[in-house]
C-alpha cells in the first residue's frame, strides 16, 4: 500500500489559486523530488501535507491516517492534525533550531514533549541520531556555534527523533554556503539508502538525479509532468519543463 495519498488537493489564498487539484500517491521508501519555478506552489504543497496550511479542498492520507480539508477547528480536529503531523518530519530552509538549547537538547525536546520519552532515554536517542548525521562530537554546541550545514543536520536529526513515516524537505540547502551543501545532501542520501520515504523540494539538479526515484515538475499549482530523473531531465515532454530546465541548468 502507498504511504502517502493526496486526493484533489486545492489551496487558495483569497482569490489566488495556488494548488489546483493535486493528486499524488507515494510508495513506501520512495524518494520524490519536487521542482518548479518560484511561486508554483511547492512549499504550499508540503505545508498542506501536514496541515501547516489548511487545504481548501481535498484530503491527505499518511500511513493509515487520513485528514480531510474543511473540518471545523475544534478539539477533535486539532487532535487529528497532531496525529497527521506525528507521521511527518519537516525540514525547513531556515533550520529553526531553538537558539538557547544545545544540539542535543534540540533533538531531545520532541521525544520528551511529544512522546513522553524519559530524559536519559531521549539523550541516548539524540546522541545516536547526532552521530548518524556526523555530529556526535558537537552535541553540546549551541546553534550559534555551528555552521549552517551543521545546524541543518541537527534539524534533520531533530525530525528523525520523532520517528516519522515520511520526511519533507523544503529547499534544505538553499540557505547554505556552497561548500556546506554537500554534507547535508549526503545525510539525505544516506537516509534514502536506508529506505526513508521522502519528499524533497530542491533546485539541486545533480542531487536530484542521484537520489530521486521520481521527479515531479510543478508549475502554477499543477503537476505538469513527472517521471524518473532521466525522463524529466534528459527527455522532458512538456515545453514548460524544458523552459524551466534550460534556466536552472
Ligand atoms: N500564507 C500565504 N498567504 C498568501 N499567499 C501565499 C501564502 N503562502 C504562499 N502564498 C502564495 O502562494 C503561491 C505559491 O507559493 P509557494 O511558497 O508555495 O511557492 P514555491 O513554489 O514554494 O516558490 P519558491 O520556489 O519561491 O519557494 C505564491 O503566489 C505565494 O505568493
Ligand atoms: Mg518554496
């Protein structure tokens, strides 16, 4: 069974229709890269997936759990949305770490607050995850003492600490100096190899070629075309895709 199912997802901001009815099914362990021009709705798609934005229409299923758009904002619904969010890890362009907490405290926080994990257990988990992203020696550093690439890897570890079914990345390397991009992409590649299901919005073409099982090209709130990275990068069928690729390459 697919791990993510998006049905007829629509999102408008006032009269601005940003997502025009997206249908998307993603298999377990699939790595999907989303590309497209600025304003095409990539971030909105990711944000609607865990209801950081409330979709105008449609529904989202992650794992065995479905949330429909348009529900009343009552306590039951808040709980539904929390359940959905538990299934996703979200990594933003701007790392969003707590500045007054060390790397390890940043990673421990979620399991303690959300899962009720005991402090010592959370510390062991956090240490293992920071080691996994290459920061085992930086546990006690504060975000300001870490490079952008290191901060982003802490942010990835922090998301992983909640044991999500799927990881969502919104341009995870676009705020980084070029020499720091590689270390973050490597961590994401390692996760792909381990079978983590991921949706990644990125402009990093060679990374996309490397890691993507499927590349989706979006424009103006629709999926214009999708296929393997070879199909999309070497042999795009749609004029809009060709135009976009000629600009970013
Ligand atoms: N909170 C909001 N309120 C109003 N309009 C919004 C909001 N968020 C996004 N939009 C609009 O939705 C459209 C799509 O934005 P979105 O951020 O999803 O694009 P994007 O593909 O991620 O672009 P970029 O590559 O620049 O990040 C834009 O026209 C944007 O102005
Ligand atoms: Mg965006």
